[in-house]
């Protein structure tokens, strides 16, 4: 779901806002890229390639802060015994675009 930056309407599909007809194609592409990065991070966890997973999760988090990327980053730091960043992500104390 994409929120229109012009009128704030929630949009489920289409390259245009359902309410104001603003072009949302770039935002849609960013969301698709973020979803692919999160999927790559999950695959990295599954195959125990934690550094690759961490890079993908960080990039997804930079594209758009979300609870999903924050939790994934906390878990990835935890499995690498990097406890302080794990705690920061878990508790939400990290900057949105940090680490």
C-alpha cells in the first residue's frame, strides 16, 4: 500500500493515486525494490549468509523505515553476536537512516 504524498490517500494498486491522480510510479518502484531487498535478506538468513543479509536489510531500511526491516536488522545483529545494535534496533532507538 502506498500513501499518496499529495492527498494522503492510501493506494493499493495502479500507477496513479485513486483520489487525485498523482503519478505514484516512482514510489511503486521503490516499494518493489524494498520488497526485493527484504526477500534477499530473508534468503541470506535462510542460507546463513548473514553479511549479505545485513547489507540487503540495511538498504531496505534506508529506502523506507519500517517495523519489518527494523526487526530483521535486530535479528541479524543478534545472530552475529553484535548485541548493542541488536538492542538498539529491537527497542527502536536507532536513527531511521543509521546503521
